[in-house]
């Protein structure tokens, strides 16, 4: 069975969203608790602030699956509800339309520059 991971709808506020880091490569098995991607969200939406509300989130798997394709690469902009990745429950299954959203969770994380320089 094929699954998809989409951006959460919290970003529908006009926020600017970018994929900051990917933690897996195509073909990798992602176990429950494995990080998939980190995203940065700028909630300022064109409003001037001394300290813009930029947050970083990590999307983490809540079920095991194989990463088959990453739809948005690090550094690329994304839109709310955009598909991020396609996964499958079997490493060798033939491509098919995604049956449902994969079970994931999202956590707010602190940004450290060295996190963005070493990864998949």
C-alpha cells in the first residue's frame, strides 16, 4: 500500500514554508519515531516585526514505511497541504496512487546551524 505525507494545514495562514532538511533518502526504511523532514515556517506573512515568528518543525513517522519519493527537496518552498513524500508499506510494491495519509506527528524544534549541514 502506498501512503503520502502532506504539509499540515497550520500553514494556511499565508505563512512562508520551506523544507529545511531531509533525514532519509529514497529507498530508506523509516521505522516508527524516525524523522522524515524538518520544515521552517515564517508566520510573519508580510507584516513587519522586530523579531519575525519563524519556527522549525520536524515531521516524525508514527508507522513504519519505505520512502519511495521526496516530492519537495530541501531549500524549496512549499504550499499548505502540499504532498511532501510518497511512502509504501512494502519496499518492492509497484507504484500506485496513495491510499491514505501516513501516520506522522510534528514537533517544534530549536534551530542549530550544524543540523543543516550534515544529512541525507
